[in-house]
């Protein structure tokens, strides 16, 4: 299977096989340097009463610093509640947001209803004032009939994560969370899926807020409003969220994320092959005339962001230390106990996977791939470099 790389321009995915869910990662830019800081952005919206911001867990998880931006105003924010399994989070901030949104109190959502999405996609490229798209409810469940999601046709992009999904009356019916990666699916099916996007269902949002004793308004869905009126209300209540994190990890470190619960989940060992001594011969050599991959492209960290909902989905942090741009990276993976060194024979690996990237010299990025839930060792086997222009 292949996975699109997320590094500010593309959304990660779990590709097909049994139909796959792609966490819609906020758009971001990765700085260069030994302590590369990643600044990524997503969306959020204020709910009624005490002004608190709803967004996705994957937007604000593992952030060293959080800020919320509304127009030309911005302020720090802190995470007051987070549920990785539901992919929901709540922020507290001192920023005075000019509007709030109410949650739909009825009637029950119907297949085919019109929806409006507001958010801040591709913040480094598109309007900082926010973007609106429209569509319909195309399914009342997510992939594999997951009851916690709805499927919508309104277009979404990286950076839409955490934004509101509204009905024609302007009440919240969901939170944008994911999309299907059209290019990767097309590679397997020969056809390009169109507008297969997902939102956290309203019932899940209400359950999350109720569990944390957060007050919110509910309003019965009323007469349809002009999209411009809904856009005005959504813009007044929506904010752009900036997360500053660090991609730097200690060589050989083990990382795992567990869903919150009464009993913490056992950490999943995912050794980082950065501990491998530079200069060791590659199991799979790169193309003739290209530099060897092991000392040029390194895997710094592997994470399991949603161990309960998607145990096979992995985030892989890659750094390009070569003087050339990298177009593709081949990873080998195996199951069983972890090791500090990558096996020297390709026969040792349980499988391989190609990650299509656009990684400039010195850049760090995070790729998404789907592996066996039992995969515990990940190694860079080969890389395709873009030859320098002559």
C-alpha cells in the first residue's frame, strides 16, 4: 500500500484494502534545522455560553504551543479536554470570539440533507479569512459503517480539520475530521473517488461535551437560510488554530500513543531506526548513480495516533539529509520484538511499502501509512532522489 505524505500540502490516509479512513491532517510547514519545529494549522469553532473552542484531537495533540487566530487578533490557547478515539478536543482561550454556534437539537439528520463547511484550509496558500464549501450528507455512517461519523460531499482540504459542518439553518451537525485520498485510491482501483469526506457525528460531539460538563446551546433546525447568512455566522464563530510542535526525537526512542481511559493502554513498541549507525550498507540499494539512502533519508519516529480506532495507521517522521530532493521512500516492516538495528536482508521483513513524498533537502515531514497492527520494526530500505539539474 502507498500513502500520501503530510507535510503541509497533502492529507494522510489509510488506503483501501477494506476501504480506509484518512485522518485529515492540518496544513503545516516544517522548518529546517536540527531542532525542526513544525507549525501546523487547523480549524475550530466557539460554542455557546463560556466561549470555548471545539476542534479535532489530531489538530492539537502533542503541541508545544497553541494559538487561536480570528482575523488580525490572536491569543494563546490551552487544551482543557481531549479524546483521541473520538478525535475531539476542547480549547480554552482569552481571545474574544465575536460569535458562537449552536448544536442542532432536532430533527434527526437525514440522508441527502444539504451541508455547509467552514474552515481555514491550506492556510499558507488560501484566504486567511476562511473558506466555505457546500455539499450533502452522502451517508449516515463512516467507513465500515462506523456510527461515529457521517460522510459528506462538501470539499475539504488539509486545514479544514476541526471546522464546523452546518445544516442549512446554521446549526452544527458535525466536525470535519477526515477525507479519502483520491490519488492513492485511484492507484488501486483505476478510478478517482470524488468528495468522499467525513465528519464526527453530532451525537459524538454532544457526548464528548456532556462527559466534560460543558454547556452548549441546542436549536431545532429551522427554515433554510441563504448560504451567505450561514457563512457570516460561521465566520464569526470560527478560528484558525496554530500548533507549534517539535519533530525532533532522541535516536532509538520508542513512541506510542494510547487512547484515554480508566486503564492506560500498553505502549506499542515502535523502534526508531535513527539509532542505526550512519553509513551502514542499505538492504535495497537506490538507483544507480544516486547516493545511498541510509545516511541520507532517516526515519526519526513512528507513532500510532489512534490505537483503538485505527491500530494499523502509523505516522512516520522522515528527514532528508541529502543535497537532493526525495520523491519516494521504501520502508520495510516486520512484526515481533523490536530491535535497535535494521535487519540486513530484505527477506527478514514481513513486507515493504512505498511512500510518495516531495521532500526538499534538509526538510522533515510526516508520512502516513497502513501496516499490520502488529508491525513493530520499521526501516528505510531505499529512496528515489531527484537528480540535480544540469
